[in-house]
C-alpha cells in the first residue's frame, strides 16, 4: 500500500527539514529564496510542496508531503489535504505564538476536512531553544477542544526535525493509527 502523510504548520517549524531527514530518497522541494518577513527567519521557504518517501516494510510506502507554511500559498493546503490519509502538525516551540499557531492550523484543517476522520500527531520543534512552557499546553488544548477531524487522541511529541529517530517516531505513530482505523472503523479511542 502507498499513502500520504501531510506535514503542516507555520513557517520555519521544520516541515521541509523533517522530510529531508526521513526520506529514503533525496526529497524534492519547491523552495524559493524568502523575500518578505520570512527572510528574517530563514533563507528559503516552500512555495508548493516537499515530497519524500519512506518504506515501512512489507512493500508499504508512505509519501511524506510538506505543505507551505505561508498563508499566501494556502490554496495548496486544499489540494494536499485531499490526498492525505494522515496529518502531522509541526509547531515551533520557540515562537511566542506557539499556541495560536496550533489553533490556527487545527482550524484550517478542520475547515477543509468536513466529515473526515484523520490520524493526526503534533510534533513540537525547537524545544532546545525554549525549555518553557511545558508541552502540556498543547496536550491540554487538544484534550479540552479535540479537533473534529481527529480519529483518535492526538499524541504530542518533542521533535527535532534534524533527528531521524524523532521524525520517524511521529510518522510511525500516525501509521499505527491509520492501521487501527482501517481495522476497526472510523474512530478509535474516546470518540
Ligand atoms: N534548533 C533547532 N532547529 C530546528 C529544529 N527543527 C528544525 N530546525 C531547523 O529549523 C529550520 C526549519 O526550516 P524549514 O524546514 O525550511 O521550515 P518549514 O516548516 O519547511 O518552513 P516553510 O516552508 O517556510 O513553511 C531548519 O533550519 C531546521 O534545520 C529543532 O528542533 N531545533
Ligand atoms: Mg518548507
């Protein structure tokens, strides 16, 4: 089986990096030199998508798709979400807007996935640059207001997108949820 995980999240969270770190093949990206406020954060930004591939054994393959973080490319979010069987949201923990970023991407996905139930995980990056607050802020948010589209309780992991084991753990968690969903139906866990 071949299926797609979509990585979403704000500019600089590490979507392109995560896919480059984990992909079995040289990941294709569509980055351009950033010219606007993004240029103050980093040199390149994704305009269309990143594409990588990870073999899961027994002939199973997952396509790793990275969305652009910038709002001006949000038309791509519609297109990419249509293909996705699971979603990973990456959040940059060093940004003051970290919780707003999570809320924003949850609601952007919610508005594009009416009636769908998707395995989802949250990866929190740049924890090395911001030891507080604790990751409990995200877990509380997701427990108190569970996203309508999530098919199971959402795991929150600290992730350094440059570390293969961190990114692999994220992908394996949503792959396991997808397998459970296919075996047992639409929703798993408390819903
Ligand atoms: N210090 C630190 N750097 C990280 C961590 N995770 C990722 N990075 C770095 O943060 C940067 C993230 O850049 P990208 O991967 O291009 O970000 P993106 O999410 O694809 O951004 P857009 O495509 O512009 O939306 C890269 O330089 C990564 O190496 C982390 O946990 N800690
Ligand atoms: Mg990118």
